[in-house]
C-alpha cells in the first residue's frame, strides 16, 4: 500500500494557490491518498484508491485493470 504523508508548507503535497490583484496566497491542503494494488482470486489486477480531506473520506475508487489488445 502506498500513502501520501502529512507535511509542512513547502514540502511535497497538494496546494491551493489564489491570486488576488498583485498578491498571491498559497496554502497546503490536507489531502491524502492511499493506493492498494493487488491481484484478486481470479488473477485480475485491482486497485483500491482512497482520497481523504483531513480526516474525512472524500472519494473511494475501485479499479479493475484489464489488458486490451
């Protein structure tokens, strides 16, 4: 499982940037992602992807990855 980690301003992460006139404001958003990539019992590659905003779950996605050819 891969997870994004919390951090301070200036470290890697998600930021919101707002320009107002000649001024620019930036803030680090507490957006965290987790990926769990696995092969299911049928041999299909799957990914569970969760996005959280702070402590709240914003999105939960479940992917099935197929080879198309």
